[in-house]
């Protein structure tokens, strides 16, 4: 299972990085006389409603999906680790105030809040990333806060305090490194969530704008051709499913390994 998940993730990353050089097709080039053509040797995934190569567009869309996923996970994890570490170590009214704010954000469905933010800011990749980061850091902060509350009571932390170590040094050098394993699991699962959220927003027309390819937008375009050209919906749908399942499997494997170690 671990090998399968890692293999699919590596394949998707390689496809996103090397796809434009391997496919040899321009994702924006139109061949209107061949529109909606099915898979062939020259076009393995067929052509879309404007005669554009579906495989080339999938490769370009993979870059966007992974770029959004990595950016959202990186920014959200950095903010969440910092906020969760500070409030967990400080405690008191700071912990209570920030925790109530996080509870308020979690009270809203994440995707609906992202849709509302993007609708206000306007469609685009940068606005999608911003909307997902606004709600994405909360899960990391809550996770890190719980870990910090546990670690700060351990003997070696008490010893560091006893010898006069500064609170910032104790937090950065001794406490936060102990949270990286669980944060890595959350980041792996967060990649799947970010890819799905970007595809959902693009599907609704709030993400990447045409003519830039996006898996969600390609899936939306394929809805109207399910009977006469099903490959338009099958290709991006399968890509989204494979990526999400692979990252979820990788996260489950990491979590099982951590549980066994504990």
C-alpha cells in the first residue's frame, strides 16, 4: 500500500514537471475539425470541445493543482505550527482567545467559506490560495497546540526551564521539533484536501480562469459531453481521484507508522 501510494504520487509529480516536454502537444492549440475526437495514438486521451489535446491539458493542470496544494500546505502549516506552538506553550487568556477564534472558523464549512472568500475577492489562483490558507491553518494550529500541551509537561522540558532557558528557546529547540511527525501526516492529508478544494473551485468557475487548463474546469466542461465524448470527464475525474486517494493512503501509512512507534 505504501509503495503504491508513493509510486502514484511520484508519477503525478513527474507528470506535472516533465509533462509539457513529454507530451509534445500545445495545450492551447485548437483543431476544430477534430473536436471531441476520441483517444488515438496521436492523442491518447482524445481532444476536447475545441480540438485541444486532453493529455497536454492534464499535464498543465497537474502543475496548477500541485502548485496550489504545496503553497496552501506550506503556508498553512507554517502559520499553524507557529500559532499552535505559542498558544499551547503560553496558555492563559492568549490560549483561550485564539482557541475560540479557531472554533469560530471551524464552525463554518471550509469549502463554503472558501467559495465566499473567492466570490468576494474574484476568481484566480492567488485568491484561491489565499482563501484556502485563511481556513487551512486552523487544523495545524489545533494539532500542534495539543502536542505542545503534552510535551511541555515532560521532564526534559521542566529541566530546561529549571536551568533558565528562555521560553522562546524551549519552544523552538525542544518542543516544536517533537510535533513535526504529526504535522507531516496532517500535511500529507492536507495536500489531498487542497487539490480537491482547488478542483472544486475551478469546477464552479471560481478558480483558474480559461484558457489556462485546470482539472476542475476540464471536469466541468466535460459534463455536457458525457454521452458523446465521455473521455472529457473521465480523464480529469480519474486524475483528481488518483491524486486524492494516493495522498490519503500516504497519510494513513505515516499515521500507522507513528502510532506503532508511540
